C-alpha cells in the first residue's frame, strides 16, 4: 500500500503549478532556440523571453529593462551583492546584513567585504526574528558601506522585516538596499521599498533553475564576471523556465488574497494545536506580521532527523533547521540568531491548495511521533 | 564523553559539571536536564559541550524551564555554559 504524500515543505521549491508546467512544455516547442540568434526560431524564443521579463517586471512594479534573469536564486543574490560592492568600491567595502539573511547573502557579504578590505556588519534580531531596525539604520549610515541587505520576510520562520523604514534610511544615507523577497513574492505584496529585489520562482510554484534580480535604474554596479552579451548573468537562462516562472507568478498573484486567507488559517490552527497537544514545544516567529504559509517549531529533547524521518514514513514531507539534518552539522543560523531551540526542529511551508484535512491529520499524528521519540530517548520525565 | 556528572568545586555539593563533549544534539541538553532533575533550586550546573548547537539549545532549554544561564565561555575546543536552576515546579 502506498501512503498518500502530503508536501508541507514548499519553501524555496514548491510543487510546480499546473499552469507553469503547461507553459514550460509549450515553450519547449516554441522557444527551444537560442534567443541570441537572428533567425525566425531565435526571434520567437527571444519574444517569449522578453514577454516573460515584461510580465515579471509588471508583477513587481518595475520596468522590463530593470529585470535580469539568473540561473538560480543563489546566483541572483551573489551577483547582487558582488556587483554593487564592486560598483561602489570607492565608497567602501562594508556590507550591512541582518543576522537572519539567507546563507547566500551572508556568504556573498563575507566574500566581497574580504575582497575590498571591508567587513560584514551583522545586525542582530529579536526572539521573533525581526531585525533591530534602529541598529540596522545606524549601521548603514556609517561611512564605508557599499550596500545593505535585508530580506522582505524570513523563509524559515516567516517573520516580516521592517523594509520600509530601513529603505527610507538607506535612501537618506545613499546606500543601496538589496531586499531578498525569495520567500515573499507570490505570497504577500512585496511593496516598493528596495533598490535591488531578488525573487525565487521555485518558491511561488515556478520551475527550478531560475532566479530573478530586479535593479532600479541608478544603482551603481560593475560586472564581476568575464564579459558576455548577458552582462550580469553570462550565458543567459532557459527560455521555457523563464516563461513558466512568469506564468506561475501571474497565477500566484491572481490567487494571492485567497491563498493568504486559507493558508493563514491553517497555520493559525497548527499554532494552536501543536503547543496544546505536545509538551515542551518552542514555536518560532511572531503570531502576527508573518508570511501566511510558514511555521517553524522545535520539540525539546527530540532529534530533528528522527522527527523528519518519522513524518516522512507517515506520508508528510517537512523541513528542519536542526544541525543533525544539515550536512555541516551546524544548526540553522536563523534559529540560533533568534535564540530558539535548534534541535527537534520542524519547518513547514504550506503549498497553495493545501487541504485542511491534511493539516488536521498532520496535527493528529505529530504528538504520537514526538512521544515515541522521547520515550526511546528516555526523556519523558525530564 | 560519557555525560558523566561530577561534583564541581570541592566541598560545594550544589555545583556539578556535566561533560557532554563529543555528544551531538540533543544529547548535551538531555544530559544537562538529567543532572538538573535531582538538584535543588539555586544549584549551579556547568555543561561542557563540543556540539555548536549547545550554545543556543542550553539557553533555550533554560528559558523553557525557568532556569538562567549565568555564563557562556569557550575553553579551547569546547563550550562551557553555567546554568542557575530555577524552582522545581517550573521544570
């Protein structure tokens, strides 16, 4: 007997939306050619690619020429940081980030700061995961800052960040602000408080193998790679992936309000049931001011790998920020920065269309799973 | 490496040291909680751990149980965290 699979781990890569799959397949036929070629086939591929960029630009309130497509979200973030740092090297080499930025941003900040003899200035967060905005503003106003990076929302715990206030201060200081909307776009409005915006098609139900970087005209940056016709991301991107990403985003935005309401209610239900039915659970992130579909919690004395494995055997796909579930044996830097228990961690990001019955069933089986792991570890009465 | 509990300072019965070096999460916190169970409010427990997660998980456990982390230091390859135990009913 096969177990019905319930995917509750859509963060970063959601199941492909059916409309995105259709668009991808159609573009394999219509847009297979190299869009740099001047023949009819090449021009048809170019038209599809341009149309995708135009749709993506419209979705975030930008001009088409401000949208660059990248081979991944990670590549988009690396390039955003390194090209702006290079373009502004005469101003300084410091990069201001929150402690809970995606690893790609932190690593790019370390890499570029070291190259320019600057440093990564890391601003701490509260227990809720929200960055200390006063400290962030103070840090970016100091001399020698090449750029600042603050995520729109944290993809691991769901916390929205004060990007509007920080962007206002960044603008006053003349420092470009990179906003990583990789966990937000397609789920909540991302606003216009950014100079560079990075977004992740996989997260909104588009295909893998694509990233989006939007850069406002006037942001100074220099290419950091050998020269190519595609200046910022040499070699260009897959036309079918670009088209499918744009179609998926239009679909996600059209249903955004309804999906927000549905998924917010399901997460609220889990936030009620889990701490009521399982002892010693540390729920991360705020009840308000969060993404609608993300929930993270940690179970005291439980090993994260065991809980992920037991849930998988029961038919549920979930993520985890516990050290034992990572290849490096380091716990999630996000949970660590927040001071949330890192072991026994379960990370949930509900895909669109998640059924309430599946969420209830998840909440039904979880207490037994945690109880049996605790019994095995002999920690029930601790 | 065995989670051995030993009296800390000579003649100070309410100070114990838990050696959780070499253990991976959640074992250091479990060893610490087991040691804490039999100790009174106001006792100090020091845990030695090489697992980087202990730096976060010991304070999180203390918060959830009403204890207080007095000090976190590094001694070469391992972390040293000292916890002041809160009232037993909170545990």
